C-alpha cells in the first residue's frame, strides 16, 4: 500500500516511504541508541570508525555494483580530500593556510571530486583487470607523491592536529558528537546512493554495466556515464576522507598506502557489491 501514489507529496517523502522499511527504521533507532549503551571506546573506535570507513567503501560498492567498475583509487580520493583539508585549514605545521573550516571543507571536497573525475576520464576506456591496475597505479603514484614532497604535503610526517571545528561550543571530536557526525553523513550517503540508482542516470549506468555496446547503440554516451559515476563515487569518498582525517586527527602517507587501498576493497567485498548497506556491515566486521 502506497498512500502517496496519487498525492502531491514532495518527491523526497515518496522516496523515503518507498525505500525505508521497518527493518531500516529498527537499524536506525539502534544506531542512534548505540553510543548511549556502550562505552566511549566502542562508540569512537568501533562505531564511528565503521561509519567512516564504510562511507569510503560505499563509493567503491557503488562503482562496482552499479557501474561494473572496480576502482582501487577510492582511498586515494579520500586522501586527497584529507590532505586538502589539512593544507587549507589548520594543523600543527606552518604549511597549512589556516582558512576558515567551512572554506577549507568546501575546497577539499571540490578538489577530491575533480580528481575523481580526472581518474575516471583516464581509466574508463579500460575494463576488468586493466581498470584495477590503472586505478591502483593512481593510488601508488599519489602515495609516493605525498611521501616525497615536503613543500606541499610535508613528506612522511604529514599533518598533525587536524581536528574538527568547535561549532556551537561542542567539541565534535569527542566520541558521541563525532559519532553522530559520521552517522548523519553515512545516512545521507546511503540515501543518495539509493536515490541515484533509481534515477534515469542510475538505470542507464546499470545498463552500461550489463551491456555497454547495446547502450551505445541506443544513443547513450557510455564514457560520460562512467566518468559521472566516478565523480559521484569520488564525492562520497571525499566526505569519508574528511571524516577520516578528523577521526585520526592527522593524515600521513601511511593513511593512503597500498594496504589501505586493499582494506577498502576487502570491506566492500565483505559487505557485498551492489548492496549499499553492505559497505557499513563490512566495515563493522573489519573494525570489530
């Protein structure tokens, strides 16, 4: 029964009604209650970390499950966002520009998403193992760039004391406030994936995944859809990267090395490609 089928209700209300089952409501209530029934250690180290890593893995699940693209550069996109935030914002090093947090946040998301589009444009003409290798090459290249560059990325030391801002007098790096920031961001990331895959773009992207030649014959621009998918996935990974640097309070080359690229892939595979909630389940398994 759909009470909004013939009504003039807003589209977002119809979307929520059709996509949020009682199971989703129960999980959401549990996630809200979680920090109040466990210790601060489990709230921060398990709950918040699972949400942050799950958000980055969600970008890979979207690309792999709905675009047929396995990218090993998602952690690099998150790292670009984290490094941009540290450079434009405040840290313990003199390299940081000290811009207002909201300006630094905006540009870090913008730069990371733009890099995702560039990575996508360079790699969409490959398939299968070749896509995996070229995106892995991007990740390794970025790792060595930040490791060896001291004037911009501060080399192997990276950036220390990169903390979330104190807004409304709240220290948002405390376990419970940070947990709810991560939960809200993860919730909107999950809803955005569910929205996109049901949109005309998402349906066309799944067609490109299943049979790109037929979609091209029907007049769809296969390359444009794949590049756009990279950009949307990069946007989600960028938010995850910002949360990750706030969670750790720092970012170094070790945050974007090959091991972390593989960890994100493991999380996405454990949760199941093509199941948005699975990214967070996989992250909970790994961190727990």
